[in-house]
C-alpha cells in the first residue's frame, strides 16, 4: 500500500515541483504528472485485487477518470485531458455494453468535466475523442432503451431490429448536428472545426449506408417505436442542427447572391439528411431504393460543398463514400452471377474504370486549386 500511494503521490509532487516551482525541467515535470495519473488508475485496480473487492467494475474506470480530469484542469495539460476523455468513453462502453443500460450519468460527466476543458485548452484530439464517446453513448443508449422496453413487456412495435434501426437514425441525426456545429466553429473557433465536420460526415454517411441494406424486413421495424429515449434524442439533434444552421445563415446579413444560393443549398442538404431518418411504412425494397437515393444525394451534396469551399477533405470523403457504396452495389448485383466469369470480369473492369476516372478528376480539381492559389 505504501508503495502504491507513495509512487502516485511522489510522481505528482515531483512533477509539480519541476514544472511549476523549479521550472528548469517543465517537460520532465509534465511527464511525471502524467505518470502519476496513470499510477492513480493502477492503484485503483491493485487495491481492488488485494482486498478482493467485488464491485461494479466500470466504476473503477469512472473513478480513474474523475481523478484524472481535475488534474488536467489544474495543470492545463492536453495529454492528461486526452487520457481522461478516453477513460470517460471507455467507462460508458463498459457500463452499457456489460450491463445493457442507457447510462444516463454519462451526459452529466461529459458535459461538466470534459466539454469545458476541451474548449478551455482548444484541444482537437480530445474533442475528437469526446465526440466519438458521445456517438457511442447515443448508439448504445438508444439500442438498450428500445430493447429494454421490449423486454419489459411494452413492445409497441419494438424488437431487436427496431433497436438497431433506431440507433442508426439517431447516429445520422447526431452527424447532422456535428456537421452544423463544425460549420459554426469555422467562423467562431476554427481550431476546433475539423473534428465536428469530419465526424459529422462519417456518422451521416455511415448511417445512411447502413440503411441501404435490407434492415427493415421485420414488420415492426419501419413503424413508430413509442415515446422513449430514441425519438426524443432524434428530435433534439435535428432541432439543434436546424437552430445552428439558422444561426450560421444569420451571421452575415447582406450576402452576395452566390453566397445566398450556397446557404439555400445547405438547407436543402439538411432536408435530404432529415428525410433519410423519417420512419416510413414501406416494404424492404422501397426502403433500400429510397435510402440509396438519399445516400447518393448526400454524396453529391458533399462533393458540391467541397468544390464550393475548396476543401479537399470533403472531396476525398465523398469519393471514398461513393466508391464504397459502388463496390457494395457491384457485389449485390453480380453476386448471383459469380459463376459466369465473363460477367464478373466485365463488371470488375467497369468498376476499376470508374475508380480511375474519379481519382483522376479528384487530382485535377485539387491541382487546379493549388495553381489558382499560387497565382493569387
């Protein structure tokens, strides 16, 4: 016990002295404070093993995070903040995945201890980890909220498939909110814009891609899922995204006609995304066709936005999504024709040709931006 506590406290004290008192070796001092934060977590698990403490094991990770995050605030350390953020995400994964509950404590810990520090230090890596943790919580909370309602004897059109579909709808809605917040941060806090924008694109396109498969074959899946957590979260995310977009379009009055057109197209893109998360009582074939159309329109919108704003990341993500979807549809269409080698070969050649054409155009567009920038 003395070794455990002595090592942890000694690392903290020595690190503080070197970084803030002596100030001759601040990097070594910061490293020792980080070591102390790691030893603090090790002490929790070692003490639990020594005394054979059988408890709710995710709480160990929670206590570790609660001990690390205040240290990050005091020493203003992005590395320790990143450690604490990862621990908060790991805690909710263990809590929800191991005990199948919605973990309503997560938003409180996330909002009070993680978010303020991310903005205080303007740490993009910690923000990315926090946004991933929030997306995981939303997906698992939605799933277990729906599934537990079914198990508790309140099916109301629910089953296991309904829980998965509800989670995907909330992920798409959260992606729309992330992207809108990314656009807002471009104008107000550019250093934190990328995590919002990139994760927003991934979540939106990933969720839409999920719906291009036959995930609604069960009669209870397309219908309403009652008035539990999933629809509430979906309404909150969509309303939040629309509010942020409204604030963005109202930030710069007196825009040029072309900029006004850009904002109108931005609203149209949001409507397309929202149309993809509205439950529809259609057959599975109609659902697949509808969501393939939605995904195609989202990819076109992302390509247009990348070309308009001259940001290569949007072009790259859009083409990546298009190639993944095209490859998937290729195997969907030709799977029954696999025994006919000529059809498979011709389809593969066509797929390679499309991939080459898209990559050639991507490089041409980006090269044109670079030339225009050098000329300016």
